[in-house]
């Protein structure tokens, strides 16, 4: 169901007594529209903590509110230069999303919030971030969480960690082929071309032949380009 119709339907539905996904008390200055939207989004996430569109919409809402609501008791707010204020706003936004993701990660099926926690903690706590990504992978039998975790690690320039996560969790016959794609590319980024070829061959174990066939030309080209570059390197 599209996001807006689901929002309208959930506005009329009674809420569960569970605290996972429940809106926390906030100042009365919040705009009425934001309150209604937040309650509806939280209800959607209570049903499915891995609803990516609902999570991203709610994360954007709490991020915007955090940026728009500076702490009036903080004496640094008034004296900080523009660059410092921007960093403070970014930190406030990240903390707000962290709080949301941590809350929703309490759901036993919640893997998408754990991906967000992993992404946010990667710079300050890389080992903890990888553990969160591993937990997310274990919660998702389809491999979407694993593919997301590999993408996060590759994007942070951590291909070796991505390979460690992927090799330990990838089930080539069951998981989305996107996991194999990330493993092949991570292996090339880690200068492990033989491992890249092994992961490419493992993709053939997946029953969705069409999906694999769509991925393989790109990956074969990437391997060929890597090998060509190695031959021309002095």
C-alpha cells in the first residue's frame, strides 16, 4: 500500500500498548501536523519495523525537529560561529535519529533500524557498528539487511570488514543476489581478485537465474577492468 493511504488508515486505528515505536512525550510547541504524522508513522513501524519508507519519513521528521529546536539553555549556541553551529545541528539531528533507531531496534524483527545504528556509529565505534550490522543480518532471512550492511561498510571504505561480514552470513541460495554483488565489489576493493571470482561463481547457486544474469555482466566487467589495471601498473 502507498505511504499516504496507509497513513490515513492508521490515523483511525487504536494504538497498541507496546512501548516499541510509541511516541515519547515532547514539548507542546510541536506542530499539530507533525504530531499526527509521527503517530501514524510510528504505528506503521510498530506493524513492520523494517518499513523503509516509513522509517525514512519519520527519521526526516525527527531530524528536522532536532535542527529547528536548539537548546536555549546552552550558552554555546549564541556564541558559536556558523561552522560550529552547523556541526551542532548535524549532531543534534544524528542523535535524534539514533534515539529513534535504538527504540525501534528493540523489536525482535527489526533489522532496518539496526542498519541505521550501524551507519551512525561507524566513525566512533567501528567494532560496535559491525556487530550491529551482523545482528541486523541475522534477523533478515532474505539477505536485504546483509546487502545493506555491506553497502554501508563499502561506502565507508571498509571492504575487508564487508568481506568478513558477508562471508560469515551469506547464504547464496537463499539471500538476494545483491549480497553477492557487494561481495564481488568488496573483494576487488580489497585487492582480492581471486576471492571476487569465487563470489561471482557462487551467485550461480541462486535459483533466480534472471536476477543473476542481470548482475553478472557488470561484475565480470569490473573484474576484467581490475585485472587490466593491475597489468598496466608498474
